[in-house]
C-alpha cells in the first residue's frame, strides 16, 4: 500500500517537471530556428573597446614595450580619442583565425564512437 502512495506523491512532482522541461525544449527549438547572424555587429561604435587588446598587441609586436602600449591605449580610451584599427590577427588555437573545428569534430567523433557500438 505504501509503495503506491509513494508513486502517487512522486507523480505529482515528476509529471509537471517533465512538462516544464518539454516546454523549455520547445522554446529552445523555436529560438534556434529564428537565430539571425549579424555579420557586421562589430562595426557598431558600442563595440569599439573590444579592439583595445588587439591594438595593444599590435603596438607590442611593432616593438613598443607592453607597459607603454597598455598605457598609450588606456590613455586614448580615457581621453575619448581611441579609434580602433578593427584588424584582428589571431593565430592561436581556438581563436577567430584558427578555430580548429576539424580537430574538435574529430575529437567528438572519437568520443562518440564507443557509444555507436
């Protein structure tokens, strides 16, 4: 008798939770179907400061000591004179210029292979 009562109590918690999870999955499905990529979003002035690291790095690669480059770009930001170069030259693994998606796909396939057996 106690077993059935426990199941009844569990049902009152589990079914609404499953229904809510299903609603969340449906909402995610809807959102993912309506995603639109804005290829030019970084041209918006609101994102200018994203390029400060790139500009500090550019100065360092051209021979300016890091501390001086950091101070120079920081000063430009504080004075309101900072103008980003908007040039990005990433080369490290996982960066914009080197996403390594082939490596990621291969690693995922190796991880999924045992499950396919």
